[in-house]
C-alpha cells in the first residue's frame, strides 16, 4: 500500500514546481512588458530583480546591477547627494516606511531622466519586511511642461510687474485678483491693498451704477476692447482725486470663472495737451475764416473801383476793365466759398464753377439768351482741388469763357458754351496725386462757335488773357491745350509729372 502510494508524492511536488515556474515566467513577461520601472531589493538594498524597461533605458545588463546596492548602480551614482538620500531611504523602508520623490537618474549615453520614484516594503504574513519594491515612472515630459509653464509664468510676471501702464486682473465678481506696481502707484494704494478690492471702488461715485452694469454686461459677453475705442473715462484715487484714463479689456477665461485683464493708462496730460491743440486749432480756423472773409471783401472793393473807373472810360478801356473785374470776381468767389464752407484745405470745383459761370453770364450777357452756358461736373464724387492750384484754374476758366462769349459768336449768332470736369482726383487734386493714368483729372471749356484762325497760337496772341493761359496752366500744375476746329475746345490736363513740378 505504502509502496503503491509512495510515487504519488514526488509527482505532486513536480507538478507544483512546474506551476510555480510557469507562474514566475508569466510574472517576468508581464514585468518586462511594462513601461514602468520595477525592481526587487533585499532589505539591505541590494538589487535582486529588475524588469527590462529600466535596464534598456539605462543601457545596462542584469549582471551590472544584480547583487549591488541600488544607490551604487549607474542609475544613481552620478549624484552623491542622491546616493546618500537613497541609502537612508532604503533603511527607512526596511523599517516599514514608504518613500516617494521625483528624482533625476542617469540613462544610456549619460543622459538624464526625470522619474516619479517610489520605494515600498513587502511584508510576509507575520508583518516582517522581506523585500523592498522599487518603482519609477518617466515624468520627463511632464517636468518639461512644468518647467515651460514656470518660465512662461515668470515671463508673464516680469512683463506684468515691469509694465509702465497699470494692469489688473479682475475676477467674475468684479474684484481685483491681481494688480501690478504701476496700477497701485497710479491709484495711491499698495498691491496688497488692491488685492480683493471691488473694482468699482476705483470709479467716481457718480459713475458707479453705470460701471456695474457695464461690467456685468461684459462678463456675460466678453470681447476684446482696445483703449482707442473706449469712451472718455475717469478714475478715483485713494485720496479722492479724479484723473482721466483710457481702459482696455482683454477677456481671460479661467477654470474658476471668467476673468478680464484691464490695462489702465493715465491720460490726464495727453487730454490737457489735446484740449490745448483743439483750442489753438479753433483759433487758427477762426483766423483763416476771417482772412478769407477780408480777402473776399477787399477783392469786392477792387471790383467796385474797377466798375467806377469803367463809367468814365472809353469803350476799349471799359472792356479791359470789365475783363479785369471778371478775374477779380473769380478770385473773390473762391474765397467766399472757402469762407462759407469753413474748409480751408481744398475747394469742390463743381459748385465753384457753376457760380463762376453764373457771374460771367451776368457780367457779359446780362439778360440775353443768345448764348447758353452750362457746367458738367461729377455729383457723387467731389472734384476737389487745393487752393494753390484752384486759383489759377479758376482764372483759366474765366479767360476761356470770357473769350468764347466775346469772339465765338459774332453778329448775334446763337451758341453753346460748356464747362466740363472729368477724371478722378482721389478726393483731392494736389502735388501728390496718384490717380491712375487712364483716369487723370481734366477740365475743358468748349463752344460751337466760329473756331480759331488757322495757325493760331495762344503765346502769339495780342490778348492779355491768351498770353496768361500757359502761365496759369503751369501754376495749377496742368498742361494747356487748345483746338479751334468745329468750334473751340480748350482745357487743362493733369498728370503726375506736371503736378510734381507745380508742387515743387
């Protein structure tokens, strides 16, 4: 019986050993496939086992670590302070404690890795420490992110504190969570005194009700608001004095709720300077207005004197005086329009030419309907010209229309005289005009009269008006041209070269 039974014991023992070996192999495969660093130490700190991950990361073999104290292995011995800490930590864990710390260990190629390291005791059924279990997780990426965040926060802090304008972080309840030194100095507080202070305490009493509503509205629908777009605001210092400010708002959502970064600039001096400039501008505008008014009146006086002189002159002299009077009317009308419109930078030539032609009709034709005069000018886009160019331009139109009235329709012949403006002035015709070549501004005076004699040249004409035309064209920065076939067409054309010469 006993002989039959005796072989059963070794068979059961062999089966148990096989199961344990298979279990050990499975455990080894599991450990070797973990990315976590795992090691088993004896209570005195010598390495008994290590999984594949730390060995491969460190470029080590088992023979280089097994049996050695963990703090003497290549992972740790690059730093004497770290060696001392780990040796003492192992002694504490051997007494039943657990330690955990972020450490920097050496890896393959003498590189470094940040790991979250933990050393814990393994107890038997009696509560005695039989082994120490070391584990570590690679936290290099996390530490790199933390360092980058710390650098970013440091840059923000230095920029925040070093800003020359006031900056404050306002929380969702309207309290100041953070304020820089410039803001504290601006309002007469310390930074600690501003922290937690309701922001409406910095607003004059008369504006606090509206300020609360604006703040609540902004927190519901936050949007970037630049200083330049803000209305005129005032702030309240700790001593009760008020000062002018501009405020910009930048929403900064936070895990604890909506926050807003307010940038505050004291603009008291700038507002004072701006008010002074505006007063000076008003004074100069009034002075220019008076100058144009006086010039217009003086020209009208000259026109009246010419008219008086003409009463006692013969026909030829009377005609010459009337021509001079029409030129004076042209200049006086320009100053009158500038005075009426209070815009001294430029003149809209369309309304000016309509009134000028009306004056010339009254001067030379009276109630006669023999000759029809018309003006065609852009309506939607003003055809504007600066004053230095506009005065000679008006004189050119005066000479051309006057000459057409006098000579284009002899013997009571009826006819038509038209003044036309065309092209584009890009808002203002001056010495810096950049209008494309195909849309250059032009002015034309045309009639359907008898035309000019064959071979006629303005420069050789005996008439003073025709002799003046090329000079006036040059003064207004244009090229003068004239065609006497099938009536007469004369006018001015502006281009970049002629404008540049005139402007210079």
